[in-house]
């Protein structure tokens, strides 16, 4: 009679093994990584897989060590620091079975000097869902045939800085940091400890084989508020936690919420979303229209904003201009699905170009984070008010000026 394996106890051991050698930033990270190790053994039963990203701003933060421990616990682990997309496709299609791909020094693949590596990015983006395939030519010289190659496999990465947004949204992000003086980790000795990790790996393989069919049919309940891409990312890990039982379902969902929240707080919004949010919260604040010159005056005066120092290459920087503002906003659409464009704004006897809140309302609702609890009207007095030929932005008590057809002010020019 085959002995029943206690999945919860086994995951406890996997977590404990990580704790010996890794100092993760949060308890949620230990939970997520242990579940990720187990989910890699179930890749053939899953419709999706979460990428695992160990990232840090500085070297010596334990990223490579974390990847090294993952390597000992996952099936058919293949570690690389560089690879072409074609080589990755071949690896996934190999007869040995679906690999667990471990990418160390991922910053050399996507960093500022790496040139983008669009084919590798495409491999990582597509391969988080079963059925993802890419078309490649195979053969020599003129004897070429088109063949489909799968990219679906479990991938863990470690590197400095960040990753392309398209990869981050498919990832569980662990932001590593240097150990504090009071944080200790056992030195890892491969020739000794790798064997211990492999024992756990083999036990994980044995246990996951017993829950394979259950995982294939699982529809784990998501924590409140978790949907769309984050739900896709966490679904396989929550399925593993539910199959393990014990305290793992509860811990997994708590970790899910904590790490999603941390990722959202750490995200840098795209320049377009940042612009939309600043327009809503710092510029309009209840006004129904604003001239372009007034908008630029506010944006360029914001201390904690990029608008006064925009740069495409990190060397040549310049402030946001009316043309740049129009180009950024033109990526988004009005409620009638036409691009957002500047329109005439009646100011006194003139109609300078500007923007209307009604044109921006759909983009605000779709792309901006929730409005701050404290309204923009009371939170800032930065918006230049249109008064008798001067800005009254310095006056903290003035209410926002609502442009109307009967207004007769003059707008201070912005140099």
C-alpha cells in the first residue's frame, strides 16, 4: 500500500529549505516561492504558469542564491545567463520534457545596453499560457520548412533593476535586498546541499503526481479584488495550496494579496498614465477645461514629476511642450472613441488651444488609479488661475477657476 504524502507538511519542508539559505524580504515571499517550486512539477496539468522574478537595485542581495535553491527543487531545471529565442524554443520542445527555465542576470538580457531582445521578450511573454507557439523556419539553405514551436514552461529570473512591463505583469515579484546585520543565512555548499534539495525535489514530484488530475480540474477561489492578469498569475499557486491543505490555502491567499499590492505600489506608471493622473489630480481638479499654456505651467512646476526633464536616451532632456502633450494624449481616446486632441478654449475674447475634462473622462476612468481620498481641489493649489493678466497660483485659498463663455481674463504666457 502506497503511503499517503502529507502535502502541507512537504511544503513546510520546502519553505524551511529556502529559509536556511535565502533571506527573503517578507513572509509572503517564502510562501509564494515554495508554491512556485511545487507548481513547476505540475506544468503539464496547468493552463498557465507564473513567472518568478527576483529583482534588486544592488548586487549582493541574494538573487542568484534564491535561483540556485529553486534549481535544486524543480524538475529538469536549466539555468542560463544568456540564450537566443531559437535555443529556448528548442529547449522547450526537447524530448526530455518541459524544462524549468532559470534565467540569471536577466538584466543583461533586458537592461539599457541589451538592445531590447524582442524575440526573447516574446518568448517569455507568450510562454506563460499553454498553447503559446511561435513559427520558425527550420532547415539549411534553401531547404527551409516552417514549424511551430511551443514556449510554454515555468520560468524564474534574477537580475538587477526591473524588467519590461509585459513580463512584470506575468510575474510574482520578489524584491530582494542586502541582508541586515541581524539577518543570517546558512552558507550554501552545492556538493552537500544540492543533494538535500534533490531529495525534496523528488518528493515533490511524487506528491504532485498524486494531485495531477485534481490540479488539472481546479478552479481556485481568488481573494476579493484579485482578477484579470493577477488572477491568471496566482491561479496555479492557489490550486497547489488548496491541494496541500492545512494552513497553506489561507497563507497562499494572504501572500497573493500582499505581493500583488506590493507590486502595484512599486510599479512606475507609463508616462501616459502618469500624465493622465497628474492632469486629473494636479491640473484640472474639478475644472471643466484648461488652456494648454496653463496645463504646461502646472506640469512643469511639479517637483515630483518628469515633465520638466523628459529624455529619450538618458542624455538629451527637455521640458514637455504643447506638441509633446498632444502626442502623449493622442494615444488615448474620448468617450466617442476618437483620439484626444486639443480644442479651442474660450478665454476672454480669444480661444487658445486647450483640453476639456469631458474629453479626458473616459481615459481617467480606464487608466488612472483610484482618486485620492483628499480631493485634488483641496489637496493642491498649483493650478494657475486665470485672473486679470496674472497667475494666482500662489494664493492657497482661491478656488479653482471654472472656464465659462462669459470669462474675460487674460492668460499669463508660459515661456
